C-alpha cells in the first residue's frame, strides 16, 4: 500500500513537472513573440518620426524632437479618449462608488490614463529613451510613479478649473496637459530612463 502511494505521488509530481515545463516553454515563446512585435512596432514608428526631424535640427536635438513627437502623439490620443469618454460614454454623469463619487470629467480622465499609460511607456522606452540602460522593470516602476504623480496633478488642476472656474472640461484638460508635459519630460529623462553605467538592460 505504501509502495503504491509513493508511485502515485511520484507520478503526480512527474506530471506536474511536465506541465510546468510546457508552461515555461509557452511563456518563453510568448515573451519572445511580444518582444518581436514591440521591436517591429518601434522599427515602424521611429523612421516616421525621424523623417520629420531635419527642419527642427537647429531648434532641438533628436531625442527632444522624438519626445515632442511621440509625447505629442500620445497626448493627442489621451485627449481624444478623454473627449469621447466625457461626451459620449460618461456624458457628464456622476458615478457614485460609495467611497467616492466620480464626476464625468474625472471618470474620463481615468479612462484616458488607462489607454495612454501603456502607449506612453512603449514610446518612451523604445522610441525616445532607447539609450537608457536601466532595467525594464525599474523603468516601468519609475514611469508609473511619475505618471501617477501627473495623474494626481492633472486631477487637482482639472477639478479646480472645471468646478471652481467653470471652464469647459475639454478645454481645461488641454490647459492642464500643457502644464504637466514639461515636468513629465524632465522627470522621464532624468529619473525613469536615466542612463547609468552600472545598471544593465533586460
């Protein structure tokens, strides 16, 4: 009986190891596939941005131009999501979650953040600050922290402009973006994607 139990346990352990090995192989393949798609996307986006750089050569360096183009595109995407969310999805309604009531312009801000955050990280890591040699997980964490700070700042400014000064929410968001974008560039360049000789890439 004891021998039978040990054989059963051994068989279960063997099957478990095989399943784990299969999962690891699939995860590795998925990771490699994702990296290939990411680099293909970068190779598609980068030449397009750099094509428009020559007229601006005397005004800014290539990295600043890439940030302006990539950041501007992501900002425009966020603004489009914000506008559509505010006007057509949330329609100025208030959403009460008991612990906090989100007004339409704040709910639209959160929707915009959910879309623009991953797009912004991809553009920053692989297009703008590709020379950074910090580990990817550190970049992601720092990028998230700065974006979270920007979100809070955006929230405060938006709340003041809309609810205190009664500025139209979409216009208020445009003004807020203009204030936040300068801080964002300096923070991302000198913190999230800083070049450090002692750290290595993924």
